[in-house]
């Protein structure tokens, strides 16, 4: 129901002026301004994504510069491939790791296996170039251990058989085990017998921490208190 703004007479619906004083009827909700233009429809621009193939080409071109400089320098000074082989193998190993990381989300198991094989091959080449005897006794067992653990975690995460708190706890314990394995392999290679010294400290510390993390996240009451305390 509308009324005249001047004399207060009740107006009929749709009236354009007051029947008593002829004052034009002003109805704000029916007005259309000739000056206001409607806002344009918002159309968000699609996010541009860099293709994985393009990214790998860019990385390859970036690595190509130090590769060429290394080869030219080595050939011009020594007339053959000497120290440049270390740089070439390092760059190739790095490129394979980057390519595997790019494909990690789509093919996690394959990427982890390729990274493990890449690192093992690179270390084997370094061992061959330096005429060492540490590859089979130290490097290869360590790389196999890390690769198997990474593959196992990837399978468990992909099938949702392990939760993040458990993953953290298991990973901390695994790092402690790796410290033990490193000292065991080194002592066997150098002394011919197992001697544990420094590895016991990180192993015992990480074992206790992993146990604490596991116990904390097993208790729903503690988890709720932590969420309230840290506003999670």
C-alpha cells in the first residue's frame, strides 16, 4: 500500500500521480535508473596450467647449458672425457628424479621405483669411476631399504590403510632404523664386524618420539584437547 508523499492520500496500485494534488508518485522499488548500467556477468578466467611435457622440456633446456659448458671445457683442456663424466651423470640422474617427481601423483609406485633405480645406477657409476668397493656393501642395500619402505608407504596410502598420525610415527621409527643400518653397514665394511656407537642415540630418541606420537593420536580425549588448544 502506497501513499502520496505530499498530502498523504492513499494511492491505488499502479497510480502514476496523486488523484488529489497531482504529485508524481515515486516508488523506489519500481524505479529504474537510466544512468545505472547492469553489472557484467562475472566469468572467472580459467587457470592456466603448465603442461608436464612443457615443464620437462624447460628443465631439460636449463640443464643443457651446464652440460654443454662442462663437455666443452673438459674436451678443450683434457682432449677427452674425464671429470665431466661426473657432472654429466649427476645432471642425468637429477633430470630423471625431477621427471619422476612430476609423475609422482599419477603413477606413485612407478615413480618411486624409477627414482630408486636412478639413484642406484648413479652410485654404481660413481663407484666404478672411483674404483671403490662400497657400492655392494653399503650403497645398494641402503637404497633398496629406502625404496622398499617408500613403495610400502605409497601402497598403504593409496589403499587408505594407514592414517597420517600413524604414518608420522612409522616414518620417525624408520629414520631411526636407517641410522642403525648405516652404522652396521659402515662397520662391516670398515672393521668387518658390527659396532654400534652413534646410531643408538638417534634410534632411541626417534623410537620414544614415535611411540609418544602413536599414543597421543590413539587417545581421542588428548586429540580433542590438542585441537581446542591449538584451534585446529
